[in-house]
């Protein structure tokens, strides 16, 4: 019995089980799912060898199922189980041979609940092959170009076949090993696969599990994807782009408004007045009539490689003590390794909200002082001035930060997804 056109079924020549013939004329091997016998499809389905006790891999797709992917009707004609072991870890996946009378053969791969679609690639790749030697000797991840896409090296996989049944265009064997070097672009993957002396390039794309299951009439929960697959595209929320752009615009507007508020000069409530430290404590009256906005107190001292902590208290027009606080004024400079350096500030400020209109009393108390280094000079005086009717940009800047975090969240999700995709790679700069 030779392979004849229109042949739709045979009996296994080893166990007699009825087998559907689903593949095209390029099928060379048919593996019986009942007894594990490998039958020669080109020579009367003679038994070539028998694979016994192989454990069937976990996949919802079965031989004989039909479905439409990328506008093409496909039939599952074969199943291969693969396993890779490295550094105490085990990876398993399932390849399903697909057949279309109009488009030939393809593979549907299931791994960790994710699905990919692959076909042999005969197009132009520059350079034409990515091999182990190139990967092992390259200083940077190897790259190839194909159809205008740049593919960057992802990983090297050395796997073995652990299960086989159905029809194939070649003769698979349990334990047969192959080496696959994968390179990835934004949307596709090129697999440079070598088995013995045979080389093939496969081009793969991601198929959402729900779409694959629906195409083959399977329940929607038959697959549960785990983690992020290297080819899995990032799917933003339905309003993600709008929210991201709106948040960025709102953050910019808030920053601008905050800057305008911050730069509003207000009105002078006290001209610069100098006090000698030896004459403190002293009080000064500051008239304030605007209680809707902030008032600011500003101080400056003649510190030079020294510091001064100036205590002060503010009393309201009705004699109520509003608060007691202080400010440290310090300024240092020097030269080290032929470079000059400076740090600190001779000025400082504080702001408060007036409770009522009237004359506020600011009392400066004797300071604590100290010096540093040989070129130091203990401070001897402090200058105080005040302004009222000030506006603060603090809350607008806080709002800008909030909008910025919203935008960052949407950008960050895409960034994290990309990092998780490339986390499957094994490239090391060491």
C-alpha cells in the first residue's frame, strides 16, 4: 500500500488501529497514537520503529482538530513533546504540526499556556545564519535583519523530543536533540534550528491563547498563560493613551501655574533691617493687612566658614504667640586637590499664614554660633526683612507630581512588560 492521492484513512500495520490521514503529500512519517509505531508513509506504511510508554504532553489541541488562523484553515496532524534541561531547571513545551491544502505546513506551539505560530522561513536574512560560534564570541548580542526588522539575540536552547504522534514531513525520534538560537524583534522571532547536519529557520509570532482556543473550538479556559512570553505584545488599557497624554499635559500646566504662584513677589512689609548679635534680643514690628496669602520672613548673616542658629518668635497683633522657631545660616568654602568648593547658604527664609490684619512682632534672640577651619570668621550680625501677599506653588507642584506619577504608571507598565519579555534571554556581558 503506497501513499495515494485522496487517501483519508489507514489501519496501523502494527496494531491495526484506524488512523486518519490528514497531511499532504510531503508527509513521510505517521506515528500511531495507540501503539507508538513509526510508519513509513511513503512505503506502504511499514513499521520503522516503535515508541512505547511515552508520556503525552499537556495540551488542549488534538490531532484532527481544524481551525482558522491568519485567514487560513489549518488541521492539526501531529504532536511533538519537547524538553530542555539546564542548571537543574526543566522547560517543557508542545509543538503541533499543522497542515493546510493551500498554505502547506506550520507549527502551533504551546508553552506555559502561551501559544505561538511558526513556519519555515525562506526569505532573505542578513547575515544568513546565527550560529553558536557567533553567539559565544560576540562582544554584544548578535543581530540580523529581516524584512526591515532588526532581530536581537535572545537565547540558545538545547532540547530533546520526549513524545511524538501523528503525521510529519520528517522522521522524529524520541531523544532526538536539536539546538535552537532565537533572535527577537518587536513582533516576531527567528529560530535558527539545527538538528544533526540539517538547518532550518523558523519565523514565529504570538497568538493570544483566547484567539487560538476560539479558532479550534476549544473552551476559553483550556489554557491559562503563566508569566509573560518573549513574543507577547503589550496591550494597553482602552484609555491608556488618552490618560497618559492628558496626565502629562496636566502636569505641565500645574508646574507652570505653580511657578507663577511661586514667583509672585508680594509686597514689602519690612525693609532690610540689620541687627548686631551682641544687641539681641530685639523686636521689630511688621504691618500685614493681607490675611488671604502668605507672609515671608527672610534672614541673612555674615557667616564665613562658620554658622549661626538664630532663634525667633512671632506674635500676632492681639498678643498671641503664633510660633517659635529658628533658622541656621551657614556658609563654607575651601580648596581641595586644586579645586575650589563651596556649600551652604548665607540666607534662609520661613513663611506663615497671618491670622488677622495688623502689626506682627518678630523677636530675634541671641544666636548660637560656631566656626570651621583656619579661614573662618564668627558671624556678628543678621539682616531681617519681610514681605506679605505671597502665593505658594507648593500644592500645584504636588498636583503636578500626582499627574506625573499617573503618566509614569502608564509608561512604566509598558517598560516593565518589555523587561519581562527580555528576561527570558540568556545573554551575559561577562
